[in-house]
C-alpha cells in the first residue's frame, strides 16, 4: 500500500510524529451542494466515512508495527458535519 511506504520513508528520514486528517463531508462540498440545490449528497458522505474507518485500521496496524512512530489521525468528519448542521454556531449564516 503506497501510504505505508510513504510513512516508512518518513520514519526512515527521522520523522516520529505525523498528523493525518481524515476526509470530511465530501457530499456536502460547495460544488456538490451548488449542483444539488444546496443539499448534501449522502453517498459521498458514506464513502468518506468508510474511507476514514479504513484509514483508522491502517494507522492502528502501523502503530503495532512501528510503535515509536506516532501517527495522529484527526476526525474532521464530525467537525465539518457540525459546521454544516449548525452554521450559526460557527459565525456563519445558514
């Protein structure tokens, strides 16, 4: 898997801490919403959730193989979902 090779190269270069960002609501991106009467498209969001779950499994497996290489996986999906559902609480207008 190419991502594991990339992490191994980072580790071999001396990196010990890396932050990864999961995928957000791809079905709620501005381009998708503008093409869909301002509505989100659930299949895109479901794909993002599946990708994030798979990425977490790969990160967990890499932690087992290389325990002193710290990969931190952030969950941007829930944060962005909250922004879409409650825009006024983030200073945006709905």
